[in-house]
C-alpha cells in the first residue's frame, strides 16, 4: 500500500475507541486511522480499505474478534485488544503476537507502535490457527461463517451459507456458489474442521456439499448414488465411505 500506513480500530465501546485513536494520533501522526464498531463492519472495512494494521478488540459483536482474525488471516498486521485473560495472553506471547490490555496506556502502545513500524513492510503472519485455538470448539458460533477469496487485486467476502459445495483442487479448494466459483488457499481438510457438520457433509474424498442445497439423491447411469443440486447443474457422486449418511435420508 502506497503513501502513509493505514490502521483500522475495531472497538464497540465509543469511549475506548476514541481514547485509542487519540493515542495513535499522538504517537504516530502520519498513521491514517479508520474505525469499525463490530465484526461485520470490520470485515467490510478490511475488504474495502485494505488497512496495513488492525487493532482488533476480541469482545466485539458478531462476529467476534477471533472470528474476524480467522477470516482475514494474513491480509494485514493484527494487534489484539483485550481485557486481562491469562490464557489468551500466554497464547499471544507464545505466538509472538502483538496485544494490548484494556485500558490501553500510552507507554505500552508506544512499544507496539515501534514494533509495527519495523514490521509494516513485511508480510503479515497468518493468525487463523492461533485465533481458532483461542476460539475453542465449545460454542456453535465457532463454526466458520465467512470466507475470503482473492479476485485480482481485490478480496471477495463469501458467506459460508451461500456455498453450494467445496471441492479440493490440488493445493487449493474450489468454492462453488450458485452463480460463481472461487479458488481459495485453504485445504479441504482445514475447512472441514471449521464447518458446521450438521450442514456441510462430505460426499467424496475431495467434495463437501451444503446439505441445504441437495435436491435429491438418485442412481446415476453407472448405478451409483449421485446428488442433484438445487442451484447447480453438476451431479456430485457419493462414495461408499460416506454412503451410510445418505442411505438414512
């Protein structure tokens, strides 16, 4: 990104957001700062503005900060902002991730600013694995809800519920929507660990289908079961390994 670096402050408490922005202006005058108040706003701002840095509060409304970090992955440098949590802080330090404790104090923020100035020209680390570990698997909301795909110089935000099926394609995964498809740099195995198993069913070793998009299951010309989709013309085979689930329908 040319010109002065840009930062996005994601904080739902206005007073705390004001305070952090004021401190950033004082410590890094040339930094351009924008704001978002929730997870959806943060995702839109990252996709549209492509900031260099995101100061990301963990406890923001839907999706929360950890989910946002998983979605934006390595598109920008992330500084987590959090109330004190020993488990989270240990994980951040183990992963060499920048974090700020609330309330943010100028001296601690100054250290972060100095580190960020050194890193600004370097590729951002992918924090999706760390965010996933911290998110844990206990809450239903931890299921993957958004994906990003690179289209030329732009990022496309994809709601997972819109996906008809996923299909492994060498080192990538093909993400198929009713009227479009994309390749993303994530393995099908990795996606399976984050998708809602009640909605997304593996039908073949390289294919996962959205159960809500299944129109019917019937034998194909070879006598094998195949899935007819509601919004695509493809028919997806069902392998013997995953046949039991469909026999029960």
